[in-house]
């Protein structure tokens, strides 16, 4: 059984704000996003450094925060 999304698309558009995410001690902002799949949520894309055995390696970040059940919300008219 799919979870019911507690907000409407309009409520999301009017009320969603960027989400602060911390990766390896570095604060980043995940931006509000309406995904091409129809889901609602936030997206973060960037780069940072991570220590591996005393060496700094550059890592690419791609992160989605998706509201469970939002894909099934009614589409816009």
C-alpha cells in the first residue's frame, strides 16, 4: 500500500524551503525540486573533499530527498 502524501502540490510550491544538509562537516543547501517523475522534494548537487587514509579525494555529490507518496498526487490541470 502506497503512503499518502500529506501536502498538495500547491502547498509544496508555496511552503517548501531549501533544506540544510551537512556532508563531512560541510554545510550545503538542497534546493526545492519538482522531479520529472512527478515526485516532489529537494535536490543537492556539488563536490567536496573526503579524507581517505590521510589523502584528500574529491567526491561528486548527487542527492535526492523525495517526499514519499508525492508522485501519486494529482497532476496540475
